[in-house]
């Protein structure tokens, strides 16, 4: 006796031959497609491919799970789900409960939208950082997404944003709304993570016959309508030249317009250390020759540590760069606090 | 005229109904399975499902691509590949070249191992950070993998390591070798990223009939043989309680033994700032009352900045914490360089 979770992949014919076999040999087939955007002809295609009756169930039926597990104890059951069956935590929970009841479980994987978008984008698959789902609820507070994007860009990684589409409510997040949410966070944080010039790939209805791929700047996307959902956005990090070629060919954008978004983003220390070093060096110059020679070693050390700070920054040792420039400032300011010299910062 | 890239997914029956249709209606079907681990019965299953002749081609044929593109200009061609067709950069390059030649291209996605492993692991899909492939060549220099693992763990993200398996050469990377490589990097860097206690999930032959899921510590895995490849490793970051339950049920491990690996990992500043603050505070105490009162403001400011450093660290502002503790040290050391007091660091 096995409870098999069958992923139906993307589109109406995304199920694998293995998935079809599992459904054919099961006693009961449940289909849950309310938690995932799916093709309207999906149910018909599944019935045609398997020649079997399929019971459509809702989110509650799966979350509750009692009836499903009761059956799985007595007969072979399939729970079929668009995409991959374990990407939603609800289905994972059911798998755990079945295992705890001693019911054998099996997974037939399906293509999930996140993997397909990464693949379709033409960017290198393993350069994607963490994926984020943008929900309607989350639109008002995009700060977390903004921070994760910042982290990804600093690492040179690409960011995939899946825009929520609620099948039951027929409501979702449009590309323009997501982009505007990020620009709003930029106005709050002012970290230079995104701007009107940020390049974004808009991938609509991935894996379906009418899939659409468009590239544009945040400024362009924020005013555009992309037709029927679901949508995903890819914000490229650092681009390899083959990725530039791929975007140019696949998204029909002239190569010179294609650019990564990592180059414009700076680490906190990259902004602060050069500023502090310049300020301290200026203060140092302003006091030279105005003090008793006994303070010579203080000034020499301050100069050495400013150089250290610059070297650490170049090597990417941000923490040590900040420590060194702070130390140099402290050496100088000590003389000022002690009344030895007046420093004009 | 269309060049269709068909992903064959995992196992011998991983191809989707859409993929089968695309192959049935194509004039020529090429199958390239040397760049990806695949099931030995794959070719037979494809021929059975499509009822068509399939030409097996090698990596060179695809990399060169001339013959394939020449055909695609004249007739409908399918290039079938295990997994997803665009995960390997070779196939992406061919797609770009076809587009540039004016040949329409189409993608039929397939399940790729990385997505299936994440899904099968029972961990939350969207908590995975960047995925890394560990090659035999790379085994000797795992430092980059070690650093990426460190970054992922600091973010609480899970790390997926795909272990290379060379189909042509029948050679690959075993779980024990990958784990030992990371422990070697730990001995070099000493950042406390991994240890014998690090929990790792070993997922063998994902998506196939004889898939095997085992969990263990680095110490356990380093001595174990896992049978036939391919293998993947998942190193969990911070675990949600439902993820603990899932690992416990799926990997048959008692819950109390299940733990994330993020908790043990510290940011550089978390290690350094408390050490520097303690050292500077001790030095500060040792000179109090031994100097002319004119130096009072120096000591007061040093004390204030040490407190600032601690507060910045608590708020996660690592850079400012390092800057502040460096400044406090500088204030004190200036007195020492100027010969005002001898500080015993």
C-alpha cells in the first residue's frame, strides 16, 4: 500500500510517464489544484491519459487530510498536484503524517515553476540565489525581499521572484506592483539596490503554450501590462558574457542594453571605509608639524592603519577594514580629547 | 520549423506527455545523455513511448552543433536531454545560436536533480540558498564551497551539493569525499562552519526506483559507502519545527538528534568584537587612576565607544561594531604611543 504524490508539472501535459503509470495503478486519484496556478484543461488531460476517474479536492481536504489518510491505509492512493508535489508545505506535512502512520509514500516529481523560470531565463542555473514568493499581503512590506535581493546582488547571484497568483480568488501580484514595491523600499533604505535602470526579466506563463519572455528596466516594467498570469521576475546579478548573449537573443534586447545589476551595488564597507579614510587622512595632514615630536609615533601609526584599512577593503575583509580605520581615527582623536591639538574634522 | 529542447526528467519514465508529443511530431530526434547521469533503460523507454527512431549523440556533437542546426533549418528537430534541457550551459548556447539563425526554439522542461533533491529532502523549498556542484577536480580545493556554505548558513539557508558523476568516465564524487573535503577546509580556515557533528542529508539516486535517503553527521558519513551514484548532499541551515518533523519521519532519525547547522555558525564580527571589547576594557581598567586628569575625556570616550560596539553588534550592524571597537582601541593606544602611559594589552 502506497500513497504516491504525483507532480503534474507545468501546463496540461506536464505529467511524466511515471506519473501516468502511478495514477493508472492506483485505486483512488485525488487532484488538488487550488494552491497552484494551473492550466484549465488539466483535469481533462489527466482523465484522458489515465482513463480513470479523478476526484478534485480542495485545499481544506488536503490540509485536514483525515479522509485521504484513512483511504491510504486501505488502498493505493495518488494525490496529484500541479508542479512538484513537495514544494507546498501542506503536501509535505501530509507525507510526514502518512509516514508516521506507517503508510509507505512515494514521490513522482514534477517540474516546478521556479526551476522552469530559472531554466527558461537563459541565465546559468546554479547562479540563482534564494527564491522569494511575493504575495499580495507582502506587497505593502517589500523590505524583506529588498534585503534578500541586496544579499544576492552582493554575491553576484540572480534573484527569482515568483509573483503570487491565487487560483481561488483570481487575484495576484502584477510585475508592475512588485517592481514598484522594491522601488518604495529603495526610497526607505537608500542602499542603492534598485533604481529605474535596474534590468529585470519578466517571464509570464512559464511552461505553457502562450509563455511570454520580456526584458526591461524597472522604469519600463512599472508601467506595463503583461496579460494573463502567472508571472515571475528574474533580477540578474553579475552576468557572464554567455548570459549577456542569451538574454540578448532570448529576450530580443540589443547586447549593449543588457547589464547585470551587481556592479551598481556596494557593500556597506565599500561605501564607508573610503569616506572615513579620506576624512581621517585630511585631519592627519591638518595637524602635521603642529605638535611636539613626542606625538610623532601616533601620527605614523595612524597613517599605517589607514593604509591597512584600504588593503583589507581591497581583499574583501570588510570587518578588518572598519576596525583599522576606526583605530586610526581613535589614535588621532585621543590627542584632541587630551587637549594636545585641535583637530578640524 | 522548430528546434525543441525536451527535458527527460529523472529516471527512465520522467519525460512529460508534452515531451512525448513533441518527439512524436518531430522529423529527427537526437538524444544526448553523456553530460547527465541517467537510467540505463532510458533509450528503450523513449523509443517505446514515441514509436520513433532516436539518434544517440555525444557531447561533442552538441557542442559543435553544426549538423544539428543545419537540420533544424530544414525540419522539426528535437534534442532530448535527461533532467531539464537548459541547466547545462551547452544546451543554452545551442538555443542562443539557433535563435540567432532565425530558428524558432521551444522548451519542454523536465525535472532537474537539484529541484527534486530539495523537494525530496522534506525541507522548505524556498529556504535553499545557492546550489553547488562538487566535481572531482574541485575536491582538492573545496574552499569556495566552504565559503558559500558559510554564507548560506549565516542566512539560515539550506545548501544543496550536487556530487558530480561522469557518465562517460564512470567516475564521480562520493559523499564521504565531499564531507572530508569540507572538513579539510575547516582545518584551514577555522571559521567553525562544519565539524564532525554537522548534520547532513545524503540523497542517492533521486527520482529513481531505488532512491535512498539517509541522514547522519559528517563524522558518520565520512566513513560510509552509499551504493550506486548519483548522490546529492543537503546541509540544513536553520530548521523550522515542521522541517525537524519531516527529517525525523523521512530520514528515520529521532527528533532530538535532528538539528540545524546555522546555530553553531558565527559571523566574523560575532567572534571578534566581544574579544576586542574585553581586551580593550581590561586595558582601560589597568590604566585608570594612573594618569593626569587631563586624559579623563580619552578614557570616558573609550568606554562609551566600547558600549557602542556591543550595541551595534546586537543590532547586527557588524561594520559599525568593528569601527567602534577599533576607535576605542585607538583612543587608548594613542596614549601609549605618546608615552603618556604604558598599557599592558
